[in-house]
């Protein structure tokens, strides 16, 4: 076992991990941050997306040891300070961007990374960015709409689905 330390949602954390321990496993099992979901463990579904040093990363595709010293953000750190939903989370709720919710943490984390680098994305840009995030329920339409609404764009002309 090797000791690993990092900042997660603004707090310094550490734990003992095996060389094969994935960042997703460290977050879920060592830190009990189970909002980071694991759908495939093979870097395909995007349910496990977190932020590592400000970049969206599939945490099942990174060893915990590789995140040693990193600044990690998870869905548990996304709400506003008063506990209310942040603008992206609220937009997902307002525009029905989720059904079962399994993909939602990864979608929100990817959306946050997208809006940081591209604050007013087009619909095509949102769809392109979400290529690595799979959703089995929604058909994506309302997820895209929610992200565009979160960016402050008028989505009233985009039909609900
Ligand atoms: S669990 Fe990481 S991409 Fe599916
Ligand atoms: S809301 Fe069920 S997988 Fe996306």
C-alpha cells in the first residue's frame, strides 16, 4: 500500500491505496464520495467524470497514485455554499435533464468543464463535448437544453422532449 494525498473539494485528504486503485475507487471507497458513479470502469460511459486540476477526467481511467498532489473536484463539491443547487444542477432540474440520474453526476461535471472553457456553447458544441458521456434514459435532448440554459442562453425556442 502507498500513501496518497490530494485536495478533494477544497479539503486535503489522504489514504493508503494499492498501485492498481483507480481514482474512482479511492473517491468512492476511501472517501465515501459515492456521487461519482461507476458505470463501466472502462472509460466509456462518463458516469465517473470528476475534475483534476480543472480538467474533466474519467476517474476510472486514472490511478489514485496519478492524482497524488492534485486538486480534485467531485459532484459533492458542486452545490453552492448554502447547499442549494448550482446553476448547472438547477438547469438540469428545470429542464428535465435527468431521469434515473445515474449519468447525471458525470454530465454535470462535464458540463461544468465545458462552460469553463466555452461559456456560451452552441448546441452542436454541447453535443460534441458530451460524446464521452452516455445516458440510457433521456435521449440527451433535455441534457443539452439544460446546459445551454445554464450558460445563460434562451432555450425557450427549443422544444421540450
Ligand atoms: S465508469 Fe468511468 S467511464 Fe464509465
Ligand atoms: S438519466 Fe438515466 S442514464 Fe442518464
